[in-house]
C-alpha cells in the first residue's frame, strides 16, 4: 500500500512538473486531500482546463458506452487516451493561486485511477474506472 502511494506521488510529481507553475512540497503529501470550494463558491478555471475536463468526461463516457465489458487491453487503451488529455491540461494550464492548487488536488485522484488502468489486474482496473467516472462527474461541483 505504501509503495502504491509512493508510486502515485512520484508519477504525480512527474506529471505536475510539466505544469508551468511552481509547486509546493505540500502537493507531494502521501495523503490525498479533499477538494475544497472557494468560500462556498466554485473556483474559476481557465477555458483550457474546463475544455480538458470536458474532454476527459467525454472520453470516459464514450469508453463506457462502447466497451460494456472491458478487458485489460481496453483499459490500457483508455489509460493512454486519458493520460494524453491530462498532459494537455497540464501543458495548457494558466491557472494560478488557490484555484490552481485545488485543480491539482482534484486531478490527483484521476491520476491515481489512470495509473491503475495500465496494470494487469482486471478487477482493480474495473474499480479504478468506476472511481474515475465518479470523480470526473464532480468537476463542475468545484470549478466553473
């Protein structure tokens, strides 16, 4: 379990390192944080981030519709698609401050799930996919 968390954090650091903004050591904590609202209001996200989140939701919805009984290779293909879009989100991100930090808190869960999809464990991939669907569905609860 500790090794999994460590691998998630290392991967997150590598992915987040591509973002144009400085990141604090706090982002690398072993505990996955909860996304918080901005004093009860949604965070303002940039157009690129909102578009990327919509694209992630679309990829996951299409996968769910077109692949009713996914196999490991299907999940590995999904991993590649989602990871490509995550890379684009980080590359195009112009957000700053607390909104930017909360975006990263939100995306850590997605990254954790995406990493599971490339493993050779169908049961774990099924669970990670369900978790990713659930987490992506909450994007508009926190960002606008």
